C-alpha cells in the first residue's frame, strides 16, 4: 500500500512590541537576568485586570494582511484553561471562535531546491497553502528542565504572540520547510517580529498523518513539538513519516492523537503525552476584556503602510535587474540589504548616464551594460562584502560603506582601473574606515597598470629572468604563459592588468 503524508503547521510568532500583551511590563526577556520584567498582572495575581496592547493588534493585522487573510472586524479574547507551572493564572488568554483573521493563503514554490530561487512565473512550480486562522494570544513563561528540577522564567509570560495555523495542504517535509522559511522572511520584512527560531521568537509545531494515496479522508494526526530550526522541522517530519509508515504496514496506524517531541541528538521523535482535545481546554470568553472591534479605517491605514513582500521582491529583482534566483534570494533576505542593493544600482545608472559614449536613451544604455554591472554588484556584495561584515560582526546599521561609495567601487572594477587583488584591499579599507574608494586607490597606489609603456620593462625583465619557462612556451606548452603572467603580477606588486600582461608577453617572446 502506497501512503502519502498530510501535513499542517502551527507557528507561534513573538511580536516585537514595546510592552507585553496585557500589561505595561517591558517586552524584553534576558536569560541572564530572569524574572525581572514581571508584575502582578502577568503573574496572574487575584484582582488584577488586563488591558489590550493596541500595538500588538496593529502588528497582528499587518501580518494577517500579508498572508491574504480576511480581517474579522468583530473579534474577542477567550480563556484557554490548562494547568502547568509556566502558566501562573491557570489559563492562557487567547482567541477561539472569533480570531482576528482567518481564511488566508500563501503561495510557495515547491519545485526549486529551496523553494525560493526558482521561477515564480510558472504555475506548475507554485502551490497554494491555505491558512485557517491567525489569532492573538499571550505567551507562557519559559521552563528550563534538568534532572533534579524545573526553573521558570516569567519574563516571557505575557509576551504578545500571533499563532498562524495552516490547512493540511502540505505534502512533504521539504514543502513544510519552504513554507516556514517564507513565513519567517515575511515576519522579518514586516518588522513585526525578529523571528529568530534559535531564540524562540518563532516556534513551529507540526501536525502529520498518513493516508493511502488517492484517499481524501483525514486520519488521526500526531503533533511534533520542540522544533527549533527548519532543518529540524524537515528531519522530524521525515522521521515521523517513516515511523508511521511502519505502523500502517503492521496494521497499527495511530488511533489516538499524540504529542511527540523532537530529540535533536538522537534525530528522532519521542512520545510526550496523549494530545488534548479541544473541549479539554474549556474555552469561554475572557470576562475581563471587552470585545475588540476593528474599523475599516484602521485596516485601510495599516494596508497603506505595507511594504513589498519578500516573494514579490525576489521576482522583481530577477525580472528588473536580471539577478539569478539564488542571488535574488540572498539579496532580499535582509530588508536593509535589499534597499542597499537598489541604492547601488541607482547610483550605477546615474554614473552610466554621465560617462556613456553610446547613443540611445538612459534605459537603452542601462540595458547594454546591465548584465556585467549587476553581476559585479552581486559577486562583490555576496562573496566579499557580506562575508567580511559578518565575520567582523558589523550590522547594516553600523556599516560605514555608503551605497554611493560601493557603486563607485564597482565602477573602478568595471573600468579596469583596479584588478581583483587591489579591489579586495580597497574594499576592506572602505569597510574599516568608510573612505572613498578612489582615495584609497590613490593613497595606496593601487591603480592598475594597463598601458604598454607602464608594463613593457617589467615584461622584458620577466622574459629575461625565466628563460627555461620561455623555451617551454615556445615549444608549444601554452599553459606556461600563466606562470609568466604571475611573475609579471609579482614584479608589479599586483598592479598589472593580467590580460595586458599576457598580451605583451606573447608579443615579446621571440
């Protein structure tokens, strides 16, 4: 019997509001100083009353609109009752039958290797994943377990969350990973959450069941918790598919909902408890909070402030600038980096218009030069600039290299005024000091030697000093010319134009 997986996901996204969901405590959890941002309200003391964080509401609407959800103008909060040490009130304030948003969707590319880099204009590569609901709630406290005790940090308790629940439309662990990565990118771009999984700012639970291929029925699902990375999500689902497949083939398919954890060390899931049913939580309307009404004006205002989403930006980078899918993915993962990239390109367009000798409109001149310039931008940003600032732990906020100076740097490379070795030195100095690239080039005497008059003496010296290699070249061993070019580069202290050096060597070897 051939089986297929049916997968649904739940994401808990911590909102980066100034204060907690229902009190004025700062929304700042520090693991080194636990239980500092707490008050009688978030500790659930008798007689305290919660109030709704309006910033959190606005962020929830913002996220819901980005996920194509219908905003419910009439919504409310509910009490979700369960008893655990991380929940001091004995209940969680959440939303049940009237969430703030529902009936959304997100389209993913499920054919490319990572779901992000493929063509976005081909229907056969796209899959629409339904979103059942997006609702607001407060986070629980953080529990740290050891063999002898459990420590509770209530700083996290009361942190505003949105929970995003998908339909069971995902079919493979790879699709689940792709969907999760897209959710993370959207939350970061919207600036509603830092969405770092390793810090618990984005947490994912996966629900999975199997069924015979062709069967449209849904069977008993298993929930997987403790997933702290997208790699772990993919591996946990794959393990569970294999585990449940064995059960099906032994006529022991799951009959009762179960919650299982993911053990990263053992790379396997393990049983935690029998999964609660909905009625076990005894939901009822939160008596201390009034119903929440969302106005058309509020929705319209938030929608007007929405930025371009990652998927649309990737598509535009590929279509407008001819970046590859992989390049577009990297350059749009960070909102500030994508803006920086476009500033650089804008500066390069202006530069072309000032020096262009070709006839035509500004756009025609750009199209003639775009491919090479864009490739230089992506290569130097992705392969050099980003690794250097990452290694030096420099944020974009503290980046000293302006877009104007980076564009000027690209023009020096483009016009062969500097070679790659000199370019590396100049870029590192720019990152260190923020200096103008032309000034660095002049100060360090790094301009490229590309005229015959500048290079001929060095070329002749190399020929006279390497007679054995010259004879090898003359006998037909053409690769030897690369060695001789290297000697010219060495003699010129890396300043020689290697193409010009090779040309002169060939002309002067008799």
